């Protein structure tokens, strides 16, 4: 099926897609809040600017759009018929960035959870997976922070 919009109109539509406070993100935040969790949003101090940061649990949650992050096996992740080489390159780059960010967060001692857009369609199942992820027995007691060896200060005589 061909696109009903012109290339410039489609480009404007895709550029207008919000990165923050999306409907799936609001669903996750509403569930977390109803469960009694408090969190921060979009901290630029962490790699990848996670959508939700739970500092008490040293954990972050990313809410990924199925199309934009290439959710394997999801009907929402199908490529448009036009300009496929661009979209393949774009989504491949997004996936590579996601892997890099997860690796950086792990090295810093943070736990992460990816919630896919399609998972927000079933709030009870989503709540169960959030409970499992934030179970206090699975969270580290203290944040794991890489230590840098530093020599003791010299004493003055």
C-alpha cells in the first residue's frame, strides 16, 4: 500500500512524534505511582537519559516504541514501504545505541528494564513484571560503583 501523504508531509508527521511523556510512558508511570513507587524522570546525568529513574532501587526503566526501536516479532515494528533503506539504517542505529547505553548503565551498577509500547496494552501483566523487576530481594542493597584506586594524601612534616 502506498502512503497517503506526500514525502514532506510524512516527514513532518514523523518529526512531530514526541520523545517524552508519550502515552505508553504515562501508562507505566501511572502504574508505578499506584504501586507506591516514587521516581525521577529523564535524568540527563545517566547514559541514554532513561525515561524513569528509581534511585532507591538503583534501577531505570526505558519505555521503547516498538517501531522506533525495532521490537522483534511485533506488528507495530513493520517498516514503511517507502524509503526502506533509510528506516533500516535508522532503526539499526537506534538498536546499537540501546545496546551501548545498557552496557554503560550496567558498568555503572544500574539495573535496567525495557518496557515495550505493546506491553502497555495489558496493565495487569505490566504491573506484574514491574513488581518482579522492583522486588527488594532482587535489587542490590548498595549501588555498585566502580572504585578508582587513589593513593592516600601525603602527610606534611
